C-alpha cells in the first residue's frame, strides 16, 4: 500500500509545475503527503503562501486529516492569508485503492486584484454590496506556527473565566479545526492555556465523548 501511495505522489509531482505554469504568477499549486503532517509539502510551485518543500500542512489540511476517510474535496472556496491576499482555492484529496486519504493536491489562485476591480465596477454602477469577509487561513512551513495561529483565534477567551462547558467547547472547536491531528499539539495547547498536559488530554477526551453522544454540559 505504501508503494502505491508513493507512486501516486511521484506521478503528481510534475503536475504541480504544470498547473502553476498554466495560470502564471497568480497561481500556487501544492502537493501534500499527509503521512508526515509536520513536513507534508512534497512539491510546490508558486509563492502565494510562502511555503516550501518540507513545510507543514495548513489549517485546511489539518482539518482534512482529522476527518480521515470521511473527508471530501473542497472546491472553489475563498480564504484570506494573514498578509491580506484573497485566495480562491481547491483541495483535491488523494486516496489509495482502499479509499484511504493520504494526501492532497491544492491549487490557490490570488483573486485580490479581481475582487478589487469587481468592487470598483459595482461602486461605479451603484450596485455594490458589502461582501462577506472570508476567514483567515493559517499557512506556514512550521507546524507549530500554524497551530499558534489557530490558538490565537481563541485568544479572546480567557481560560480562567471559562466554565466547564466553555472549556469543553473550546477543545471541541480546536479539535474540529484539526489542531490535534499533529504530534505535540496537545503539549502546545496545554502550554498556551497554562494547564497541565494531563488536564488537556482530559478535556479533549471529554469533548470528543460529548460530541459522539450528542450530549451537552
């Protein structure tokens, strides 16, 4: 099975350059091997998110990894980088002959300029409406930095002020976003929250049990 997965990765590696060359500098193509999430990037062409070969998966990849074989392709979704670039993206999962997800081919297109032109034309025509603000997605070569960005999204929530239900909700939210799909994440979360690793494992276990039973605190 590993040989089959390696062959699929090898076959798709040159496709990455072809996609980026076809669409030009507004495009980035990234090939991921989810078997090594801390270094999942095996090929990349383009530089919209600043990632390099050997870099970590993004927040989106972590979410896919958490869903396992139940994950599905995500096509033509819009996100924003931490530098403000507006990206239209597609994440196409790689599956082996048994149906197991083991990687992904991702294509990002910078539509920042197109969005600005669209807004200008709408304003001139008097038909402009305020667009929905796309979420900021965490990209980075270092998996720890990606996890940190995801934790920062919850920095408005003081752990000391949360009741048990709120703490379980926090862990459930982090789990759903794929934070715990990578090694060392539980230690990183515990450190940021100022709690012990044992407590973090306990809250994670309880939040998952609650999610599986559909219960509420």
